[in-house]
């Protein structure tokens, strides 16, 4: 599997709810009811939601300037900056946090004092996380790279390089450790029954069977043949 090929781009596979992309006229029509409700009830939260959903809609059809203008019209960009400054992410949310802040910066611009403060906090937080995916998102953003001091940018580049994403290399010492882990895992799979409710299993078919050694050993054989 090529590290940047069509299969690799599907990872990480995360089961998360995402609204279906219906035909455009249906998506526009769905905004009418909350807009009417917000008007009748004078509900600013619901009204802001309408603006946000409209911005996502026009962004999705390829009109980023229009989406940015909608964010500014209801103050969403400035509100997003305020929320991001107060947001303290939990473990495992580095990528989400990075993308959230980059979106807020794109909407609000990066020239305000609040935006510069947020960018400084983002680069510090992402660097400390050591999360290669978050570092990758951060450093691919041209606006961010332009505002980073050379020393800071070099440090973040080194942190990303240490994650070896897309490097197509696996040092011998790490390869040995990985093979050892796979060997232990294979022994467990060869002697333990499959869970019928596990991914790929049929929950309606209660079977007690073991994993074929030829299947579980294929991964280590492929690993050994990888350059």
C-alpha cells in the first residue's frame, strides 16, 4: 500500500456521524425552518447556527470567499476566536483542535492581535503534542508558515520529521520491535476464538473458530519484504 495512495488517504478510519450531503436544493431548503423559528422566537443562537450552516454549504460548493463573508456578517469569526482562546483540548483531540483553530483563523484573518495570540498558542500546543497529523495540518497552512519565526518553524519541521509520515522507511531496530509485537499478537489470535461481534464478523452467526495462521502471518511476511 503506497503511503500517499487512495487507500492510505482513507485513514485514520473513524466512525463518526456526519450529515449526508443531499442535493443542493434540499440543503438550502433545510435552512428555511430554523431561520423562520429564529425569527419568530428572536433566538440569536439559532440564527447564528443558520449563518454557520449556510457558510458550510457555500464552502462545500466551492465558494470560500462567500463563506468567509457569511462568517463575518454574523460575527462568527470573532466568536470562534474567543472560543478557541478559551478551549482546552482533551488528550487525543490535537488534530481536531488544530483544524478548529485554523478554520477560525481563515475566517477571521491573521492580522488582529487576537488572531496572532491564538496562532502563538496553537503552534505551542501542537508542538508540545508531538502529534504528526496535527503538525502536518499546521505546517501545510501557508498563512501559518509565513507568520512563524524561522527558529520556531524549524523546530516544528523537526518534530514532524520525527513522526516519519510518508517517509516510506522503517529503521531496522524499529522493524524488529514491530515484528516482535506482531509475533505476540499472532500467538494470541491463533489460540483465541474470534469475537462474532468484531469488525467483519456476523453478529447473527455465533461461531467459535480460530484465526488461520496463514492469514495473521501474512502481515509479518509483508513487513519483512518492505524496504
